[in-house]
C-alpha cells in the first residue's frame, strides 16, 4: 500500500499571484516529505505537486524542475544548519543540536541517508557539493583543534571522528526501526527519547580521564 497523502486544496490562480512565497513554501514542505520518504530517484514531481496542492507546472516555474527543487532544499538546509549549529559551540552542545536536527522529520537526516545509498561514487560538480566539502574540511580542522586542546581523544583520526559523530547523530533518522526495538518506544522523534539519546552520544565522545 502507498503512503497516504493529505488532501490539499489547490490554490486558485489569484492566490498564486498574490502569495508566491506561500506557494513556494508549500512546495518545499511537500518536497521534503516526498524526498525523505522515497529518496531523490524515487520521488516524483507529480506526487510532490499533489502533496502541496499545486499544479505540477509551478514546480518547474519556481524551481526549474525536480533537480532545482532538490538543490533548493539542500541550500536551505545548509543555511538552517549554520544558524542552528554555530561554530562557537562546544563539542557536546554541537552533538546535541545535530541529534535534534536529524531526528526532526523535516530535517536533513533521512535526505542525507538517501543520498548516500543512491551515491554513484562521483559527486556532481556543483556549488552545493563544493560548499558541503568545504564545511566538512572545516569540521575536521575544528576537531583537530579540540584534540590539541585536550577536549577530545587525539588518537583518533579527526576525519574519522567527524564521520563517526555524524553517523551517530543521524541514527534515529536512519534506523528508526532499530531505535524503536532498542528503546521500546513507538515514537523515535519524541523529545524525551531525542534528548536521552543525545546525552548518550555526548558521553560516547567524552574523553576518559588519564
């Protein structure tokens, strides 16, 4: 059986003219739901339009099609990430915020997982990929600085530590079925479980006393 979709009233032409930002926001919200559920390859523009209650042609008009829509989601996520997880946070709070963001159904955790599963080994040479890789290199350098300051174990390759931390932070989004079984809960996005799990991930990276 397919995933049930909420019925939405298609906006009248005068509504689209008067409130294009609201229409764009509805399309983006629907696209996040569809891409999160099916990945980029499995998502269909017609289904995104149906979720948003708009004419399919509006996606081409506002976002230049499926690829442009996906890139816009990535761009907005990077902006949100920069605001939600500023660089001056300590490592523990950084981890907590990443766990919270990933567990949010509207966040980027599931999208990141789909990208990895669908990866061909060769990334598109676009601005989004370059921004992502530059951000990752900065993350590695910050980890190296924390290691030099004694905050984190310096025996671990900083690049590996970034990847391990990201994987752990995304676990509730990527493995909800395992989390439900392990923690005995029905809702892995509940604030109680998210905070509980975030604290455990923080402890995992705390440096043991010498």
